[in-house]
C-alpha cells in the first residue's frame, strides 16, 4: 500500500517506524455528523470495514479500548467480561482528550498517550483491510487487520453487536 501525501499523524509515524504498510485516506469532515456511517460514505466503503475506536473504563482494570465495526455498538457486558471487569462503561467525552490525546471523531487505536489493553472485534479478520482513525478528524488509516492487531497487542474478541440488535 502506497503512502499518499498527507500530513503525517503520530499514528502514521509509529506505523512507519514499525515498517507496517498502510495508506492514509482523507475524507471530508462534517462536525455535525462524526459517525462512522458518514466516514464510510465519504470513503465509498462498506460500513463493516470502517472501524471506530471507543474507550471504556472497567470497574477493576481501568481504561481499555474497543475497536468495532462502524455499524456496531460495544456490548458492555461482553467487553467487561473479556477485559476482566464486572462492569464497564464508555468514558465521558470530556475525558477522551486528556486520557488518550485524541478528540471524538479522531481517536485512533494507535499512539494513545498510554498503551491501554485493546480489543478488536472478530469481524476485522473477515476483511483484507480495515479503516481506523489516523488520529485526527478527516483522515483514516487503511491497513491489514493482522498488522493492526499485532502492533497494538490487541486481543480479538466478540465485543460488539450490530447497532440494531442490542
């Protein structure tokens, strides 16, 4: 995968350093519509291969990260169980930037302020490549799921359900 000429984000620099192939793919941002469905439409890609990065807090282990398809919602019970917690909840939006270094709509599983336990939904393996945020709004990273999983040390797990089935 070739690198297009776009500003390098910290996540992209980390992938470069690790010699992991990826592509940066820009898209038009709509501040009123930061949902993954908008990103998928802008990219002209299926929502199932555009993954969103969500940060949760468990009652026992603290912060952890879930990377799920854009048409899914985190299953809080399943995420809590796989992460060694009794309960887990999404962190409040005001905690996102100070905790991860990223803003809503630009949260990447790569290059957070601290390495948190990360869980990637099992369907990532169904795709030759997936998209995740490059760490800023308006830019996605296109990369092979095994590369992302290996790089962030993620555990692959069934941590979400299609949004309409929860």
